[in-house]
């Protein structure tokens, strides 16, 4: 199968010659990641083609270990003379750095076997359809993302509707001076829409939707326009609510916002720098027994799958938080050497397991009765040192399990440790196209300030 814009044998040979050149300059170890990508995007505005983008990129990221020192540099000009000059200057600069004995290539027993990732297709992330797509077919797909003529605007005025179709291919070829040679390739297909409406009072509302899939046949193109429009219409008629404590239900489109800071606090760099609210949490029950988070980077055929890390270490599916107990930090070779913590792969594809017998959002609203359904975050910040957070949110007030009216301009504040102690429900409705499988989730007694 001839795959357009995939990494060629000539480019692989260039990477290997570059590694040998740098070793010949006195480096004790080298790792090179050759990355190549291509993207096509057709953007529509009010049903008319507005922009076409065709962009390709190819570069080498080089990591050098020499004289107890470590440095990185990039190369995007692949002629022999440029590579030689850039490498020479980089080596000279790296030798000016302070020694750091913790900088090493990973332990060989942790590195993936070359035969497991020889073609780049082993992860099951490439759609052969990509190779035969024509520009005419891409334009036809883009037109299907537009809002259909005759759509009932429900008394509102359409200000604009922007949408697009895009597809891409990305390849990574990773080698090091101790024999690693690994490759991974994936395709992706995406459509998105952004709708802006004006109501009878002259108030404008905007919202959007996007769909992302590995395989073109799975891309629900028409759904994108429909959901963009419906999400915008749902915002019309926003009302204020009094400040206070509410049950917070997080829509599956934004629920990761309350989990990712926790995962960031489990990152080995944060732990090593004493910049985490989860210091000394390893092996301890920090969360309720109902909280279970897995990492599933080796889930072949699923978005987010990565069979090896940027170091070439084999990824494995494993629990991160199990029945409330922190089982692992995210630790690479450097942090392992600095701290003595066991090595693991980075956060790549987190999965929050269902809890409480809940299914989808409708079921969770019924079980919760009354509260705020958060559908979007619009600013704010979080501090992984203290765990404190403050976010602006948009969404809906619900009562008796039913949506009452939209709300906006409200702030939710708290601390992640306290928030997760109030974890109540997690559904089975994670959006698989987001990579991270985080479903609709609910927390009790959360502070909201109008």
C-alpha cells in the first residue's frame, strides 16, 4: 500500500546518518524522532467555500547525551551540509552545560521491541481510505458540514455559520544509539461547526461542535452542523441564578477539565519539584473508593493509542487511581533517576470508570434531581501546588432531573481534593473520539457564585 506523505526509506536513512554523525563527534548517546505530517482543510462560511489549507511538515528532533551533559535541537533542512553544521554547533553548545548524571537513555528492558512497531501500522490507527481521497471528494465532504437550507431558526436570526472538513496523516520514526527503531502512523478525519444566532432582543449567542475519528466511515458529518445549531439555540434565554452550593454535573464534552489537573499533579516532574497537591500520595487512599482511573495507551485501534513513548518505552494499560488509592505517578527515565520512583509512561489515554449505576447524562440528571449542568468553561485557572481552582462556566439549571433554563456568567470555585471527595456519579457515555474516556460525571455541594 502506497501511503502519501509517509516517512520514506530515504528519510529514515537520513535520520540514521545524522545519529552516526553525532556519535562520531563524541556523543555517548543519541535519540532522534523524525516526525512527518500532512493536513488538508476545507473551510465553509454560510455554505460557501471560504478557505483551503494544504500544509505539510517534516523535521527531526535530536536528543544528545555527551560528557555527562544533555541537550536537544531540531533539524528541518535535510541536506548533508546543513545537518553537519547544525549538529556541530549543537554539540559545542551542549558541552557548555552543567553535568547531569540523571540524563540517560531508558533501561533496555523497558524499551519496546523493534518488531512490534516495524511498519507503523501495528496500532491500528491508519485508514487506507486516506490514500485515495481526492480534492473533489474533500470539497464534497466539506459542503456536507454546512447548515442545511431551510433550517428552522426558531424565531432567531442567523448571523453566521462556519464549518470545515479536514483530514491528516502523522508519522513518527524513533531511533536511538542503543538499537531502538520504532514507528507509528495514524490518520484522522475531522469536521466542525460554529453557529452564531441573534434573538429577538438583539442578544447574540455562539456555540460549536466538532467530530474527530480515525476512520472516515465513522465520521458523522451532518451531525456536526445539527449539534452546533442545537447547542447555540439552547443558550437563548439565559437567566441568573443565586449563589450557593449546587450539585454539579459535568457534560461529557468538558468533564476532563476536572480530571486533567489531578493527572497533572501526578506527573513526576511536578512531584520532583514539590509542585503538586498530591505529594507523597503514592500508595495512599486520597480519593473515595468510587474513583477509578486507568491509563490505556496500548488500546489498539482507539484514538490516543500510543504503543511507545517519546523515549521508546513500551506503554502498558494500568491503574493510576484504584478504589481511591494512587497506584502510580507518571515517571520517565530522568525523573526515575532523580527520585528513585518506578518508571511508567506519561498520561496518554486516561479512562475514568463508570460509577453509581448511571448511564448517560439524562440518567445522571434524574439521579441528581437539582443542580447545574456545566457544558462549557470560559476562563479561570487552577493551581496544582495547592489544588485550588476557579473557573467560569456555562450550562443549565436543572430541577427534578429536567433542564429549566440556561445560565452563564457564573463562577465555580473550590479545591480538587475536596471536589473529588464529593464525587457522586460517572456515566457510561464517554466520547471515544476525544481519546481520553471521561464520561458525564457529578459532584455534590459545589460552590457556584453568580
